[in-house]
């Protein structure tokens, strides 16, 4: 990667994914405090991506095909406004399952449909 901006965005996307996965793992282990710490790191990574405008959001869209469903769902929830159709497809697929991640996906879709979703306001 010769482009410094591209390299920075890639690192932020990797941070987002790492913290999203760690948040889920901590919650599964019953450690809400650590889970909340990682949730704050997810938000920080997203804010840094958004500081680059739509280029940052577009970079995050790479996670819509991440191997871990929890990471895909987290990215999709944050990208609902910017990549509506793609994000809704990821969330709808995940919402069809069972468990915490499926519940989170269905809740994100519900908030979007209600008009109360606000993870990335314009």
C-alpha cells in the first residue's frame, strides 16, 4: 500500500473488527465491563473513520463480508445510512438466526425501520 490514507483507513477498519470481535468474546465470557471497554474502542475507530468522510465509511464496508458474523453485523449496523441496501441484507441474514448476534441484528433493523437509528447521523 503506497497511499498513506488507504493504509490509515485499513488500520482503522482492522481496529474496528478487532474490537468488535473482542467485545463479543468478552460478553460471551460474562465480562460486561471488558465488553463495554471494547465497545468504546469500536466507537472510537468508527469516529476516526468518519473523520475521513465517506471514504472512511466505504473502507468499513469491507467488513460486510468478514468471516465473523458479529463483526459483519456490527459494521452493518454502523453503515445503515451510508450503505443501506448492503447493510440491511447483512442484518436480515443474521437476524434469521438465534442468539445474541442475531438479536442485535434484528434490533438494528427495527430501530432503522422505526426511524430511531442514530449510529451515524447525517
